[in-house]
């Protein structure tokens, strides 16, 4: 009966979890598509304004105000900027910029360089507002580039995206937030979090990788959520819908109480009958058990009492063997863990790594390997002590697991040197994983209270070596190239390659990452 109640509890719990995961994933997909569609409409509106500008190579202020009136449901303001980054026109007057004002910053410089319709990453304007620009380039009648026209979305004010993403989940604590392609929050019910970076969260970096799905996720505050996430290709934005795990505690508690109350009468009757039957059946065995216990203390104990069953000796032998076997199994498991895992980080140790690498080299399946070393780790030990140094390596191990896939092998090679074996992965994909790890570490404060960086080398089987020694040697060479060139970087091993070729290889990997 206890097993039945427990089974019902587990099945109901999993059903509730699956229901929240499925609903949140479905909702995230719908919201991502809706946000993508509205952003597409906004882009079309800005493109239409650019077409109007191109007819006369200008838009007078009155016309621009009329056009803004027709589009203010989409944009908080509209601005026209020439290629010298000087504002020509802007509406409304409260937009925060004025005609003739000189703009600056990497976002504006990027828009001048790309000269294509573009939706920017969230960024903070000079007046302290987090905004997103929906832009379209301006070309005169001779097809000469003039500048760009942009519609602005003030992320911390009422905007069209809030109408899509903002939901009332106060009844169960669920909420929705959206992130840009670099993990910066674009929409969040808590406006103070707008613009902050969540790339370290599992759901966020999966969305950044263009994935969609559902996970049970525990954040840095140790709060568990049932999370659905979806990526929209049109906007390169991701939408995350999550519900706190505590939402299922009330219905599960009620189910458990009802199950116990309904089962209690029959349970008491069964226990009473079982006790009587067991007493009658086991009494002779109990006599023998008592005698055996007395024999352990005093071999001169009285003679064995008469019993009707002759099978107790077999049962005692079985219990003894089972006890001994359990102890041996525990000891064997402990020995296996000690010989296969690194005691500090929980990653595969050097022996496990050597065995795995040799096995993978024998097979025909391609794979890649990233070797990495913590930069200036001796300074961490000297400054903060070896205990803090140990926690830094444990922090690195956790981050390595977060960026790797199921089937990959994260290992500690020795000292502060680590690595990842990536099954079925080419060198470009391995470079992206190494860079993602490096960026996460460089953007997250370590247990020492400071940012740590790593220098990495990337090789692939079989193009960079067909034996474990070759792969390790070449990965070390690439890693020490990263060290020599300034640390906090990733280098792909190349044989007799020019600097320009190496830059092209890295550029290609970065484009795939984008």
C-alpha cells in the first residue's frame, strides 16, 4: 500500500511537471512567433518610411510627425541620421535627441558599416534608457548611402512588445521574459532586470544557440523552475516562460493526504492480520535466531531448542552472503569512482581521459578536443590561498559541463589544465564551444571574487592527428600559442599557416556562431 501511494505520488508529480513543461514550451513558441511577426511588421514599416524618404531625399518635419502618428503604436520615437551620425529629424520632441545632435557609440557605427535593415541589440542611450532600434538604410536617387532611419523601442516604457509578452500569471507565479542574441534581457516583468545579461542560465544560452525545448532548471538562488524556451529566427530573439516548481506542492500534498486517508482503514486491517499470521509462522525461526545470537556471545549456550523448520541455516547463509556482497559492491563502486574521476572537480581524471581518447582514436568517428589552461592561476593561489584556488577550479568544472553536450567528456588533465572531448564534432564547432566557455568565464565572477580567463587550443581528429600523443601535443601547442599571444583567447591548431589564413579561419567560426 505504501508503494502504491508512493507510486501514485510520483506519477502525479511527473504528470504535473510534464504538463507545466509542455504548456510553457508551447506558450514560449507562440510568443516567440508573435514577437517575430510584430518585429517583422515593424521592420516593414521602417522600410516603408525609408522608401518615402528616397522619393525626395528628405522628409519634412510635418510629414515625419504624420508618419509617426500612424506608427506610434509600434515605436516610441523615429529618428533620421545621416552618415556623419548627425540627427536630421526626430519625433516626438520628447525622444531624447534633437535635430543637429551628434551621435556616437558602437551601435551607430555598426549601422553605418552594415547598411542593411537591422534590429539592434539592447543598449543604453546617453539619457540612461534601454532601447532597441529597428533601422533601415537610406540611399539617394543615385544609390549613394546617406544614413539610416530608425524606430526606437523604449524597453522600460510601455511598448508594443509588452502587449504581446506581458501576461498575468500571478495565480501560479509563472512569468515570461525575452532575450536578445547575446543573452541581454529585452523584456522582463521586473523592469530593473531589462538590459542585464543572462547568458549563463541554461535556457538562455540554449536559446542563444538557436535551440527550443523545455527543461527543469535551478537558478543561482537555488530556486527550481519548469521552463519552456523558444528561438525566433526572424528576430534572433528568444522567449523563456517559466513556472516555479513550488506550484505543484499544494496539489501533491492534497493528493497524498487523500490517498493516506482512503488507504488507512484497509492498511490497519492488513497489518493486524499480517502480524498474527507472521507471528504464527515465524515463531520457530525466532527461537532459532535467538539461539544464534546467544551462541555468538557464549558458545556454551544451552542446546538448540526443537524447531519444525530445517531451512533457517540456508536463510542465515543467504543473509550473510547478501550483507557481505553489499559491502563489497559499495567498496568496488567507491574504488571505480576514485580511479575514474578527479576527486576535486568530479570531472574525468587523467587515466579516464587517456583511456577514452585512445578508444575514440581507434574508432572512425570524427571528434574534436579542447585543451585549456587557467591564466595566472598561481596568482590566485598565492593571493587567495589554495582553498579558493580549489573552488575556482570547481567553478570552471561546472561551467565546462554547462557548455558541453551529453556524450562529451570534460576532464582535468592535471594542475590547472583542463579539456573537453567533443564526440562527432568538427574543429569549427569545437572553437565555438571553447569561445562560449571563455566568454562565460570572462563574464562571470569566480569564487575568488575576480574574473578568470582561460587560454585554449583546439584540435580535431583525424585532420590534426590520428594518435593520442599527436592530438595532445598539437592541442598543447595551440594552447601555448594562445598564452604567447596574450592569453584569454582560443587558437585552432594549424600546420604552416599564415597569420591571415588563421584570421580567416577564426572569422569563419565566428560567423557560424552568429
